[in-house]
């Protein structure tokens, strides 16, 4: 198969970016891995792009005793390999402060309040304060309640002038009931429009591109339906195993860790109806509608639509129970019961320790209805396939047929390829840059509203229950393999096959 590079006519039609307003960011769990690896470098990148306000400051919080200086030194290490002039790094790091204490003690929140007041005198950041919870979800309720009691959680509309937001990482609950419970607890302290539930996949440029691609081109939308599309495959394959996160992962598994959030969000973006505007609730309303159209499953029917597996050797990983039945691979066949998608199969799979790291959405169109080349032996003409490559080689490719030069009738399958790196020549920005900037700007488009999240759990609840009740042995697959038999059978039973992982 040959690749054709498109000629880029114009890389920029309209470009809108707004710099963040003055604000203070308070991060709980600030000495943790995510903060050092992702958040601090992303904030520096925003600073470098002049998207962070001159009146920005950050308070890290944690149980570890750290002085401001010690916290800054950790940040300097985290930024050692980041691409920015030293003067910018130095300026950024001086904006970092640290408050240590027990998350359950009022002292911590009193100290945060005092520090915020002092920093407001210094930076004049005004009333916009963001509280980022990079801590285990068990602490979300405790911290929110303390913030409320300390008067730090009130929104502008209350008698206080504090314009506060709460940012939480996944997992948001571990099933429908716990997600509700968590939301009720947080909801006593923060209103829905103050809460930013992060799914870092939504911050990826290529995931956001799904909206641009679908709704800024006339070419594809008319064929984006059951009349032209045979099926859609969504894949997130990883080569890594659970690494140092065995304990967390063993209580989670692939369904909760990847499927409930990243995969269903990508499904919603690829399949939802066009939003009326590119505004937060317009987009999120359409996602909700789509998730509500997922064909409901009964517990008894789960095994026909969902399969799971575990990589061999998983139970020897640190932090993992030796008799663990936690899945590291999930594959599913989903249906969307609406006019656009009725009877189209959506196949989704995600797994750890597979042959390649790749995330993609592949849309396979129906075969041509009749081949006029059949008498020359060309009756099985391959279908068109549009692949959105989310990572690692971000881009898109469209498979089509064309005449090969030479013989009278010689057909070849070609790929028209678009590569972000080749066209734009830049490394993709870390998704936390987008997400942190949007939080500061108060734009919730890329964050999960509770009703959408609730619908993801509602759909998966029968799966969780069926798996918890099952005594069947969990099938295993070889680390590094491309094939997991149970997943292959799921799709092959319909006369289709998974795309190779490469
Ligand atoms: C996280 C999961 O949300 O996403 C991890 O908890 C997973 O288990 C990671 O490895 C994958 O993210 P990315 O951006 O590397 O595809």
C-alpha cells in the first residue's frame, strides 16, 4: 500500500487563544508524580507562551513537610529538560509556594487562607482561585468540605467574592452509586459550574480535532451515518504494564481506568450530533444525548458484548493481589440506538502490555454496492477506511483505491496521509496545558459534566455486576502480543477483524 502526502494549502484559517486571567492555583498532592511530571511542566509551557498571567501564583499542598524553597527545588528538577529560557524558568519557579499539613486538619486550611491573603497582596490575583485535587478520590469529599468551611469554596454568586473552582482527576467514583455519592458530597461545597472533572484524553489535540474534522468539513458529514459506514473501531493499546501503580490499578481494571472515561468520551465525540455552537454546554449536551442512546445491556447479556483478559504475569506485579481477577484488557461491541447509527457496530478495545502503543479511531465505510470490474476478477474491492490517529504518530489517513499505471486494469490501495508532525513540525503540546488554561479561563467544554459521567457509569454498571458475580476463569494473553483470542472472537463472529496494532 502506498502513502500519499497531502499538499498543505493553508495551515491557519482562524486561530483563537486567550491568555489566562490573574489567578491562584492551589494543588493538593503537590509532591506527587502527576504534578511534577505533567502539571508543573505544562504551567511552565503556558508561561513560556505568555498564556499565564503576570499575576499568577501557585500554592502546593501536601502532607510532606516542605519549605517554599524545597518545593521550588523539586520544580527546578521537574523542569530541567523543558524547553524554555532559563530566565523564564526562574521567574516561573519564584511563583511557587508550599503549605504542608494534614488534609483533615483545620490548621491546613487556615494556613492556606493566610497564604492566599498574603499572595493576593503580592500578586494582586483578585478573586479567582482554583483548587486542584491530585490526591486519592477518598480525599475529595474531605478536602471539599474543609474548603467550604474555610469559606474558600464559595462562588461569585454567594455573599463572598471568592470565584473558586474545583478540579478533580479521574476516577470519579468506581460505579454508578459511588459516583452519585461523591457528586453529592462535592456538590454540598461546589456548584456544577465550579467543578472541572478532568479526562486528560479530551485535552489531546487529536481528540479535539475530531470536532474540527467532523464539523468544519462538508465532505464527511453527509456520509457519517448507517447508510455509508459499516463499523467503527476505537483502540487504545499500550505497551506498558501497570508499572508502579499496581495497587491502584488492581482495584480499578481496564474498564474503570480507560473504558468508562477515555474510550466512551472518544466514542461520544466521533458519534454525537453536531452541537449548535462550540460552547461548553452545547457540546456537552450532545455528548449526553449520545451516551443516553447507547443500547442498554442486561447483566445476562454482558458476555455477548464485553470480553476481558489479563496479561500473563500481571499477578506478580508489585501491589497486585496474587489471585487478582482484575482485567488489563477489555473489548466491547456497542450499539447506538438513534437514526444515525442504528445497526452500526462500534468495536472498542483497550489493553496493557500489547504489541504496540497506539490510539486510533478507524471508520470503515461500506463496500461499493457493485463492482463494474468484477468480470476482470476485481469483485472484492476493499472498503474505504478513515483512520484518526490520536497517538503516537498523530494524524489521519484515508484508504482508497486507484488505478496503478501500466496495465489496462490494475488497481491499488493507497493511503492519503496527514501527519501533524510533518505538516506543523511541532511536538504535540501536553494535554494538561490545554486543560489547565481552560480551567483558568472558566471554559468547561473539555471537562466531564456530571450527567454525562453518570451515563457512562449507568451503561457499565451491568458489566461491573456481571463480572463481579462471575466465577469463570479470566483468560490471559501473552505480554507483547497483538492478539487476544476472546477479543478476536467478538469481532470475527460478525465477519470482521481488528486492525493490526502498529
Ligand atoms: C490514564 C490511565 O488515565 O491513561 C493509565 O490511568 C493509562 O492507566 C493512561 O496508562 C494512558 O494515557 P496516555 O495519554 O498515555 O494514552
